[in-house]
C-alpha cells in the first residue's frame, strides 16, 4: 500500500489523539521509571599520565607519539585484569567480585593522548570513591611491576562524588516520548494497512474509477449506550425495522441536501427518455440499501416525477416498515398471479410515490425473480411511472439480484463507511460486470460528519458531478 505526503499528513492528523496519548504516556512512564524505580548511581574518576621515557615536548616526533599511544593502550589492558581488580578489592576492603568490579569500571585513553582515565560507577558514592582511591594508589605500582621502565603520574586525583551521576532523567524521558511516538505512528500505519474497510470518498474513486453519486451522512446522533440498546432490540424483534430514517420535515439539513444531491447526480447520469429502471444494491447486508432506496424515491417524487418502489428482497424485505404498511400482498403474489397490479401497489404518505412490498416469503425467491413474469411485469409497470426503483438483496449474499440486474437500466451500489470491506466491493463489482450490467455509481453511506470538518462537509456545496 502506497502513501502520498497528503495521505500521511491526513492519517497522522486523524490519529492525533492516539499519537499524543502514546507520546505523553512514554514521557510519563520513563520519567517515573528513572525517578522512582532506577537507583541513583555515583561515579568517581582519576586521570593518570604516562611519561614517554623522558622525551621532551620539543623533541618528540610523530613516531614517539604513536609509540606512547600504544603504550597507553597496553597499560590500560594491564589494569583490566582479574589480578589488578583482586588487589583493588583487597585494598578497598569492599565485598565485590572481580567480575562485578569489571562491570563497574571504565578505563579509557583521553583523546588518544598519554593520559588515561579510570572511572568507577556504583549505587554507593562511598564505594565508588574507595575503589578509585585504591586504583589511584595501586595502578602505578601494578604497571611498574610488569614493565619496570613505566612511569605513571596522577594528573587529576579522585574526589568524593557530591551528587549522583545517573540516571539521566531528562534523556530517559525524551527517549520514552520518542518511543511512544514511534509506537503510535507504527500502530497507525499498520492499522491502516490491515484495515480493509472503505474509509473515504477518495479511496473509492481511486480504487474503482467509478463516480460517487451521493454521500449520505450518518443518521446516528445518540450515545453508544442507546445505540447498543436499539441494536439488541432489533435483533430480538427481527421483523421490525425503525422507520425514523425516512426523510421528514424535521430531518437534518445535511441529510436532506445529501439526498437532493444524489437525485441531481442521478438525473445527470441517466439521460434516458421514458421510465428509468434503477436497482439499488450493496455488497453485503446492513450497508443501508433499503434506506437509500426509500429516501431516493421520496426525494425524486418531491420533484413531481411518478416513482414506484419495488421490494424484491423476498427473503428479508424491509420497505413496508419504512412506510408503516402491510407487507402482503406484494411482489411474490403478483408474480405467481394471485393478485393484480392494482391490488399489490400501495400508496404512501408522499405524493407521486407508490410501493410494491415483498409479499409472503416464497420457497423459490431466485427462480421467481428470474422468471419471465418479472420481465413482463416491469414492462407493464413502466407505462405509468417515470422511475422504477428496485430494492434487491445483497449481491454477495444471494444470487437473486443478478437475475434482476439484467432487467434494469443500471445499478447503484451502496457501501458504508468503515463497514463495507474492499474485498466485498471487488466481488460485487465482478459479479455485476460479469453479466455485462452497468454500474451507475456508488452511494457512500453512513459518513461521519464532524463539526468544522471541511473534508467531510465540502461535498454538499462543491460536489463534482
């Protein structure tokens, strides 16, 4: 997955709360760890000078200097032995092993000069001071016992530590903040990569190269707790559907305008004389196709056009609930000849809008919708309407919709933000295009609208037709 600069900036801004939280957490955790958990350490140091066999500064050349540097390195290695550490421990009277003292001690040359530094760090200022004092006393004698000509002088004697040398609280805190920031950014990008659900209009346009006819805001304005209660209620009462999603006089302005925008874009897209047959579909269930079908019908009917909605989801049809009407007789009874058209068509509270509901659930929905009677019915109905909008079951769930798609002028595919996955969209498009049907475009449903969010709200005022 490739990210442009704008994608990266947008993604980081979208996760700014997570990034800020992780960064501050890292700062606080490492600060507390350095101040409370880590014991303070104390360092004592002595610096010693290696005499270059009496050579004066004026006469020393580069070869002599190189020789002295090698000598310093050799003397340092003399002091990094267990024998020397054992003598230091005995001299100081402290209870350390040679291994522990080796871990506590650093012996290095100073800027590749004749001077070398011995430093001991421990959790006790007294121990560090006594150990370095012992080294200051023993080092010249120990080196001279190995190399008789060695001349070692103390140039910077050991002093008692007046304060802790570590931990470096400021540095550790900065490291914690950096780690928290990097962790949050890593999580952000990994989540973006593994999240296969559709997230934005630009993503749909880029991946599928098909127009977005409408962007419908999220209806939900309630708290998470109330949404949960409503979801449980709908699961218990499977035959009931809330009808508060139909357009009314008190419907939010953004939602009303979104459907008007969808209506306008649809008319620009479908430049056809006579009745226009449109099938509303979605890759999976709960994408909101029935809501889109209902409100699109209402919006078109408000212009004076004659509109008929047909509920061809013969398994889980919902259109009758949106209009609080009976579900039968409906399309299933009409197709098998039990009723006539006038008996199956029901008026709604909206002018110019009528509905044929699903009817009773038949034993063979796919075969019934694929029958010649369905084709003849549509031909008969289109004489009296400007638009026939068909609500069909999700194309990836059952095959019923594929039979209907051949009988319409085009398909509108409904996808829901952060719910419909890209693999499901790809599968739906493949099935529809395999039978050489026309996809008019997408409706992006359930879009989050945040106050002051230009990217989400500008659609309604600068839509691209």
